[in-house]
C-alpha cells in the first residue's frame, strides 16, 4: 500500500531522554481523507501536543479529476458539463463564469434578458450553496435539525432550478453566447413561494443557532484571520468579507447586469467563524433580494401571441415532416419541446441568445425549416467546425459562492480550447488553513474547516 | 438486610444479561480477522505512531481535578437523602464543606489549571 | 428476486435453516448501517436522498456510521481518483464481515466521463460491488430504487452460504 | 488607472525587462524577461500608484503545439480533414503567444484599492524550466506554484517545499503537458485499464 511520505514525519521531535531516561515524542495524527467530521476529502497530518495542534500539513488532491486536461479534448460547449462538476454546490455560477470568459474571448455580447436570466439563476445557486455550507457546519457542531431544515429549503430551490434547466444539480444550462432555454411561465410566482419557504427556514435556523450557547462558544474567536493575511493569501469571498475587507467581484468589477441591481455586501469585523456564518446568512438574504429585483426589472420576454409564428407543432412531428421533406407544413410553425425546454423555441431566441450566427445553435424550427438554419447547425456541430474563437487569451472573474472564480481561456483558433484554467476560490482559503489551525485545539478545527466550505471538485479540479 | 438482596439480584440480572449478550455475540458472530481489519482505523491511512500509552501531561491534570470534584459530589447524595431530618445543622455543615472545596476550585482556576493552553 | 437456493450454490436447505435465514435476512434488510464514503457531487444528491424530503430512513437505512467497524453497507459516493483508491480499499477491508458495497453514481460504476489519467474507471476494478446506481448524480428516486434492490439481495442471501464472487470486468482496454 | 498608463508606468520603470506589452480584450498584458520577475513584482506590490496587493492566480501554458492549423478534427482518430468554418472576425487581433520558450508562466494581479488588473507572462524554456518564486511577496503563491510544478514540471527557485499537490508522489511525469496522453494511467492499486 503506497503511503504518501511527507516532511513532517521526519521532523517528529524526539527530545533526548532527560535525567530520568524519559523522552517526549509528538503525537502524529492523520485527520485523513475519509474523516467523519469533515464534509470534504482532504488529509491533515497534525502534529499534536495533547489537544493542541502544533503543526498541520494540509494535503489535497484526493478529488483531482483532470478538468483542465479534459477541457482540451472537447469543444467549447462540451466543456460546460465539466464546469458543472467544479463547484457542484453552486454549478450555475461556474457555467456562467466559463461562458462569459469564452464570450469575452469571442468578443460577442449577449442580449439584456439573457444577462438577467443568468444573474437570477446564479443567485439562486448561491443561496443553495450557502444553505449547504451553513447546514453542514451546523451538523458537524451537533445541530442536526438545522441541517435537515436547510436541506429542505435547498430542495425548494432545486425544484426551481429543475423547472428552468431540467436538472437539479448538473444543469449544463449556459451555452457560449446564451442560455439553453428561457424562464418558463409562472417562474416569478414559483420563485416567490420558494423564497417564502427559504426565509422561514432562515428565521428558524437563525433562532436555533445564532444565540445558541454551544454554537456561539464553538464558533467565536476560532479560526480567526486578519484582513492583511487574508489578502496576502489570496482569500476572497465571504471568508475575506468576514475579516472586514469588502471585496466582492459583483461590486468591484461588475459584470452582466449587477451594476443595475441595488444590493449591499455584508462585511464582518473579527474574521472568525462566527462572522463568516453571519456574513453567509446575510448574503443569502441579499441574493434573494437580487433575484426579486431582477425579476421585476427583466426586459420583456418573447411576444407569445405572434400571428406569424403562432402555429405550435410537437417537435417530434416536426422532425418527421422535415425528414420526408414536407417543408411547407412546418415553415412558420413553432416547435413545442419538452416541459423543461419550454423556452427554447424560435420565439425565445432573440431574447436569450447572441445574434452571432457562428457561435450559437439556431432554433429547431430554423434548423428544419430553412437552409440557413440547417447550414448554421451543420457548421456548429460537425467536428472540425463548431465555435472557433480567434487566437487569444482572456481571463474573466466571477463572484463564486466561495470567492473570486476566474476562468482563463487560451485559444489557438481550433474547435477546442487550447487551455482552460480555473482560478478556484477555495484553493487560496485552503492554503491559509494550516496557519489558522496551528495553535488551536482539535475541536476548533471542525468549525474552521466547515466555514472554509471546501468543495472537492473546485479545489482539486 | 433484605433490601441488599434486592440490589444483589439487580446486579446479578444486569451482569448476567450483559454477559449473555456479549457471549452470544462472540459465539454466533463470524470470525474473519485479517491484518487490515485488526489494524487501527485512522481515516483510511496507515497510522504514524500507535499511541502506546503516550499521553500529554495536561490530560493527567484535568483528570485529577475531575476526580476530586466528582468525589465531592458523591458526598452530596447521602446528605440530600437525609436533608429534611438534618435540619439547619446539616445545611451549615454541608455549606462549610462545599465552601472549602470552592476555595480549591477558585485557586485551580486562577492558576490556569483549567484552560488548556 | 425469488429466493432460489441454488442461486448461492447452496445444497438443498432444510426447513429450519431456510426459516432462520429468512428471519436473519429480514432483520439485516431493515437495519442497514451505511458508511457514506462521500467524495464528490453525488454527495449533494446523497444528502438530498438522506434528508427529510426523500428520506432513506423509511427503509431503515437512516443512520450513517462513519467508522467501518460499525457499518454494514459501504456507500461509495462520487468519483474515486487513483490517489483515493488505496484509502477506499483499506476502509473496505476494515469492514466487519457481512458487508455490501453500493456504487453510487456513474463515476463509481464506470468512471463516468472522466476518462483520464486521474480517475479509477469503476470501483469494481478494486473491490467487489453489490449494487450499481447509475446517474450523474442519480436522482434520489434512483437511489431509493438501488437501496430496495440491495435489500432484496440481503434478504435472499443465506447466512451460511458464501456469496458468489462477482466476475471481474474483462481487461479490454 | 487605465490599462495603457498602467503598462506605461511599468515599462518606464523597467525599460529592459519588458519584452512586449499589449492590451487584448481589455486585459493589460506584460511579457517579462524571467530574470527581472522578482524586481517587477516587488515594484507592483509596493508602488503607491499600483498597489497590486492581491495575487489572483499563478498558472502556466504549454505552447509547444500552439496553432497546429485551425479546424483540425477534434478526434484525431477520425483523421477527417475538413475545410474549417471561418472564424469570427477579430477587430484587434492578438499579437500572438511569446516567441521563445515552450512554457509561459502566467501571473494575474489585482489591486483592491485601485481596482485594476494586470497579467504578467514569463517565458520558461523547454528543458529544466525554472522561474523565481514569489512567496516572499505573496504567501498565496505557495500552493499555486506547487500546482504549476505538479502539472507542468516548472521549478520555482526559492520555494520552501516544492512537492506535488494534486497528484500522488509515485506519479511520474506532468499531466498537463501537451505531450502527456490524456488516459495514460499510473494506478497505485488495481488493474492498469
């Protein structure tokens, strides 16, 4: 069995035996990959002095799946399913980050409504991420009820996401140059219901946790880090905002339509676990407020009653008609696709996709209806073609749930990306973890690691 | 004398039942000891150093303080049973007893025996 | 899953042993202590399946035990990388004897779409697996279906009969 | 402070260090000679006008097979040679990758006070690529450089413990290099499929 040796073992301090021939030796402990109290697979080799951690060597890489190597083998839109699995707790933010990086490289812009749809979906995804993080941290400190409540609230949000994208977790919703489908009808009402439930759960959890003596004792002044150290280690997101430095990519370098939506950024003072918990709880409220204002400000969707393209045809029937060449029957029709793909017909296209023909698939009606659509579809899906950005490189930062999530895309003009680099936010936080753990008790490691919100997929890629 | 018989029967029953279950478990259970299974579980890794009885001195100090105040607690039980009959005399005596031990507790706490660092 | 004795290479069972096996199978089936070996995105779906909305506790599998000593079923949830494989194998070997393994998610069944240098292409290459739950991640209903299939398998398994070794995958790469 | 004045302030201060500097898609980029990396980085961090106090990312790109002809088939096995669809027109074309050196170590900086970004590109040659480590200036570089070493095999002079971070010790080779095949596996246990 291959054991990964590391430097700490050689430096186990065996002091020379004193007068009575007794020697002191440090206790080396594996707080290892499959640890019950840690919802993430890292290995901490801790040199213990009784209950106190003297030195902690954090080892990661147990979920390295080669995202960057795989993204060089598939085409630009083929990388989107891999980006879901980076930060799999808030997958929509990764999709959006990657697609905006490639759009920046292509130099194309997305219609206003598509920006709003992306902002709405990524904010819902951020709320589900914070729910999972705070719930798991509370569970590890013994508050199992809060975990059950928060996962229940997350189920409501996942139903929302499933209504729009068709899947709960691995949604693959964004495309280079747009999104797969528009928001379905009645989305605003479903959203307000889900948020009402989520807000009741947040109030209950707040009542259960914030002034709870055990929770407060475990979370106050543990895992503290100062603002300068945090910036020096490259930490961003709720972790940095808890220390007092108010850096939020949505505010400092606004993208999509974040500059048109008023929201404020919660900032902590002490930078310990309790502040991170409070910042995350407040950010959930802010994200829900963003979604509500965005739903009010969103520009008009497709004009549903449209005499020219009013005739709905089931998609399967349209394909059969096209196969037998009966173009007349389907020209001017509007394909009715499955419930989760409601918003992907031609009516919706001008509002959710870029008008650059060489970057986005045509609507189904155009593919079967006319030759231009057919050529556009052919040119985009046959291998050797597809989305082909010019030679170049582009870095696009997005505010992920754990901090600044950046995608650096290099293209050499071929159909697949030459190099896709993900700047994972929790990588920087994990590099500072060992300094936060040293000197603390073993019991303090659990809330600290919980509030780091390490996501294996994003950390090890 | 006869109430002690009750206690003895209770101990016998409890001990017997527990022993029976442990014995049945060891007899009926399948034994398949492999070297990995006998090794300690340390999150799926080979442990660096088996503790072999090496403990930090601080554990010892905490344990002694616990025993001291636990024994003090044991004296309270009989006193609580006879609380009514002892009247004020008993109350004052137990108050003095507790005060003396409180002095010890305050001394230990101020000298930092309780906080770990 | 009909209870055919020859399924496990068992000679003709007497009346008594088959009734005892059925009772023991029933007892084991409804008290599954699972060890959730969670690594990746399937963990989110495992949380959803284990919590109150799609509760696995209705099937008696609600109590996750985080030590291999006290666990019967090893839920391998999420992608297993080559760096993680020895850890997983050691934990599987440290489990007490009547243990079962459930491969949760397509990354554990076949390696999923991570066909590269870092991923173990299916955990049945390093350990025997009882139930495969495909899906990336499998919906909670699929997880419950997989759990029911596991329960049928536990019910049909004879306490004395040695379970047949699942055949190793052919090395076709 | 906008990109051009940003680049200008650095190139004036270090005239010989900068090989090239351009702004592409709004990202100010500076190509540096490897030996002047530490001095420029210190200037970026300490200069009042720049104050790049946040090292966003350290990564590397292997330019060995850059631009082997646009439109080559995705799946080399199919070997189909097709006339590629024309690229999307690019108003300001990219001045192209660095001329010499196989690897490019790419640093991204950001200043939280002045809110501007900069990208430093340092070329590293083919055999025994070596670049100075930025740990004395930003502790964030510690793990980022370990990952670049693990994935590309670029050594960082002055790095306290340059170990593999994502892969396991017995793993030979550096997976993200272009000459490392995607599914060449080196399993610790289990069959070699």
